[in-house]
């Protein structure tokens, strides 16, 4: 059942993105910068897991599309994560490293502005019983080149502690 729901979710997202591109004009004219990144988590990187919350070998894939004069749509898929567990994921300014603090602070469209899902890219999700997860977010801005370099996974049950980091060059 989880596999069917995941396939249905992916199909719905793909159809929604296609409809948005058609509404904006031709796909070639509508699609701007596309960012794709994926990784397998390990205590030694390049996708890092900290304290074993995200198991070694778990994977994540992110896809972000900038729509000129519209904003950015990002999706995140994870596998091999702990079952039925909530995660908050944000774009961060720094890269990933052995020290969780390497990813630095949250990327913000308006630097020093509000800490919310309008000014920051938030991709929160709760994993299924099978340890898969999906998140989608849309913001009305584009990333500034070179200023967002990772997705950092936080554990809300541990006061937002950083538990994993995926390198992404937005």
C-alpha cells in the first residue's frame, strides 16, 4: 500500500508540475534553473548522518525547478529512514561536513527576515512505516547563486537537532 501511495503521489506531483508548465507557456520557455541532487547517507559523507538517527545507506533525492517570474518548486524523496518519524528539512547556507554545524544557518530569501516557510525553504515530512518520505514546497523566490549549499535534516523530537545533511548546490 505504501508503494502505491508513493507512486500516486509522484504521479500527482508530475501532473501538477506539467500543468503549471503548460499554464505558463511551453516547457522550454517556462522552466528555469533545475537542481538535482541525491546521496546515500554515511558517517563519513558525502551525505552525512549524525548520531545514527538517519541510518547509513539511507538515501535522499531532491529536485528543484525555478520558474521564471514565479518562484521555485522543490521536492524531496527519502528511503531507508526510520519508520513513522518526523523530520524538518531546510536549505542551509553552508556545505555538509563531519561537524553538523558545517551547514551553517538556514538560507533565507530576505536575510535576517522571518524564520518561516515563506522566507525559507521548508521540506517537512513524516516517514511511512516502510521508512520512505516525500515533501514538496513552493516559494515565490529563486535562490541566489552560491548561497544555498545543502539540505539539513532536523529531528523535531530532539529540539531540532541536526541529524543529517545532503549536499545540494541550489
